[in-house]
C-alpha cells in the first residue's frame, strides 16, 4: 500500500500487514507545523484508522522528527490573529483509537516534542535534540506541553524542560532516566517497528479498548490544560519582545545539530 495524503510532505505506507507507517517529509520546513504538514497528518491518521490498520508508527526524515511552530504561525499567535489551538495537531496521536508508536529519530522541538510524547509509545535517538523551547521565545508553553511532558518524562525532568527551554540530546535524557528506549538514530525506526509488531499481533478490539482506557486520564485532563495554557498565552505572548525573539530565531536560521 502507498498513499500520500499530502504529496512530498506526509507519506502513509504499510510496510507490514496491520502496521501504518506515517512519515513526515516536509523538508522545506524541517517538519514544522506548516499547513501542508498539518493537513497531511490529519489525512494520514484518518486513512490509517479507516483502512483497518492495527497500529500507527509516526516518524520523520533524516535528522528531523518535528520542529514545532513555523515562523508565520508563531508571529500570528504573537499578533493575536491566531491561537495555537487553531493547529489542533499536537494531540493527534492521543486521540487516535489505534496505538501510536512515535519513532522520534530526529530533533523534536517545542510542539514537535509534544506531538511525539502524546503517542502511546516512543523511541528516541541518542544523537537528536529534544527541547520544549517555548520560553526561549518569551511566552509560556502551549500545545498541551505542560500536561504531557511531566506526565511522560516525570515531574522533575518535565518541569525542567518547560522552564529552562534547555536542549537535551537523547543520550543526556537517557542518563537522566527518561522512560523510553534511547538508541542510535539508525536503530530508532527498527526498534519502533519491533514494538509495533507486538502490538499488531494482539486482538484489535482488545487493543483499542486498552488504548482508550490508558489514554483516558490524559484525554480528560487535556481540555482544561489547554484553557489554562491559552490564558497564560494571553498574558505573555503579545509582548513586543516575543516578536523580536521569533524574528531573531528564524533570522539566524540556526540549526539544532545534525
């Protein structure tokens, strides 16, 4: 099977029976939340669910998993013409009725990190950078990050990432005891596929029921978290300094490492 819900941006394939592999390939934006990537991911998850797959594996390309907000998207939030909830992508894996394994082989930045951690399972790369860089832009975290980072990484480490916006290599997170497999980049997708096989082997109805049960606490807590994050945004995101920080960040075109 080969489907491209948004050509050259998101690819949906079935490498093995029952396993939907969703690959983000928006090279122009380094898998930031461009309109094409958002539309492509929504289409891919819908197709995976309706085509009878048993598990979804979400991954990126090369050294990029997802780099969060685009320059245009962040500036629109800053000037009040948009809110981060307009891109309701971050909890896509959480809301999916199928189990989702996030093969985070590349850098996961801001909302891109939240996107990966909202999956049911994740595999990280020793070489890649993982950061919740919202505070570097001068505004408080959104995209459900204040819920999912402490929930998945632990209260101490999750809070540290949110408050400091520090960049961590996967190897550093492994040393801090992150509760995910952390392997060399070339091993991330194979490890994720091995996990996906074990999930796909289980009775589908039972697996969907277990996913719903295990996801319920985050699903129930997310709406109130989003409302609180939006309120914090209203108090922090519209400052002129935020606009300057966004422009400086993208103007420098600085990389996050290979």
